[in-house]
C-alpha cells in the first residue's frame, strides 16, 4: 500500500496534523466551518459540552456536543486556499492512518456545513436574510488543480454561465459543484436557495472599486442577471465552491449556508452583521443536531 511521505503530509510533535493541529479523535464526523476565528466560540457557546479546544494560526477548532450530536466547529480563515488546507487535513484525519501514513481501506464520509457571511446579488434577497447554496460556482482557480467530474446538469449550467458572462479564459475559468441534496432539503423554511458564486478576493474580484480600475466592471450586473431554467445566482463570497468541489472529489457531504450582510444590487449593508450571524447560528444548529 502506498505510503504518503513526510513532506506531503506533515505531522507535528504531538502527532497532530500540521495546520489545523488536531488528532483524529479530536474531530467529529460533522464539521461546521467558519471563516472568522472569533465565530468558533460564538457557535461553541451553544454546545452542551466542549471536549476539545485547539488552535494553530487562524485555525481554531472546538469539538463538543449539542444534545447527543458530536460536532466540530473550525475556523478556516478567508479564501479558497485556506479551504484547500482545511478540507484536505480534516479528510486526512478521518481517512489516513497518521502512524503508517497509508489510506484506510474503510473510508469515512464526513459532513461539512459552512456557516458564513455573504453578499446578495438579488434585490429580493435582503440584508439579514439567510441563503443555502444549491451550487458553488467558482471564479477562483483551486479546483483546476484537481480532477472534478461534473454531472450533465452541472456541465450545462456552467456552460450557460460562461456564455452569459463571457467569463472564460485569461484569469477566470469557471467551475461548478453541487451541494449535497440530503443536506440542502433540511434548509428550506426560512432560507433562500440559489447558486453561490465564490470569488478569489474581496475587492476587484467582487466588483468593488476603490483606487484601481477593474478589468470586468460589469461583473455584478452579469451575475445578478444570470438565469438558467429556475436557477439563478443568489449570492457570492469566498469559500463555497472550494468546499463543494473538494467534498465531491473526496466523497463527503457538504452545504454552505450564509447570512446576507450586504446587498450589492440595492447597495445596502446590514446595520448589525453580528446579529445576522447570531440568527444564522441559532437557526442552523438545531437542524444540524438532527441530521
């Protein structure tokens, strides 16, 4: 059986995987990811019991119980590059034997649920509302380093998006992956649903202009006007497509749920983004507990 070399899978002195600093027994099979490290404690304060608290760099992890459900909440920091680290290392904890560095024969399917913040791309999805992403559509380049196989609907949807936006070639080659239907069906009442676009930055890649001119100044209009059957783009942020794509390849379940803190069409920003996130946590945790 192939052994994964020390340079490819880095283990620290306490035997934990390097970046996220967790041992296999310190991770639950249900994992909430958040971008903001401070949001970890805002979620774990609702745990009935906290077993594990670890931190390395921006990766803070708390593992505990909500009722009988064991959950890990981990911060990833911002962006697809950090998601690449987090998803790979969390999968390794479940499916690679860290002692002999071999892939386990019996693989474990993890459940990833992102609780994040996002900007709305539809006027009828207001600030402080909640969105569950049916698909992650990536304008970053992370998944181009992996072999992602799409189904027919995804291929057609992505091609229609390329035709509509003319975003293909140069710095942007869009890719797409779907949420797990078994998770998405639980996030209906009180949630908008739509395609979540993932961008590789916060300013120019999301159409914001400060002092630098943009190469694609019509980006917001192109995204908000996209339609394919009953599919439309509801929101954009910086992590979802990476979570969906990597989870698909690794055989895990995934869903991204976001609180809307800005509406890029109406130009509004939430008056209390912290409260919007708190409402997301309080609504999502009972659903996650019962999955």
